[in-house]
């Protein structure tokens, strides 16, 4: 290996993996959710943050939607 390299002749190029990079976000998750993924992480040997990312990616791939409709019986007042 050379002690010095001439890098002036190198041409720069765009990183081909830029679109695959992850973005750091802050999320507030329930303790039971974190515990669930941490338990799976221990069993699988994969970091729990990666498991959460994989699960969310699976939801995106399969176009899963969350049912956030409220139960009407909870919103009605009892008389």
C-alpha cells in the first residue's frame, strides 16, 4: 500500500445509497409496545429498533391501514 495517494484525479459521484438511509425520529411509544419488541429482539438477536422498522416497512408494503374508528357505545351518554 502506498504511503500517499493522489486523490486529485478521483471524480466524485452521488452516494447510490442515499435513498436507503434512515432518518432519526423521536416517538413516544407505550412501555408494553417497547417491551414486546425488546422481547422479540432478544429472541431473534436483532435490535428492537430494527424490528420496529421492519414491521412498519411490512405495513407499508402491504398497504395496511389502522382502524381508528371509535366505538359508538363509548361515546354515547347513558341516561
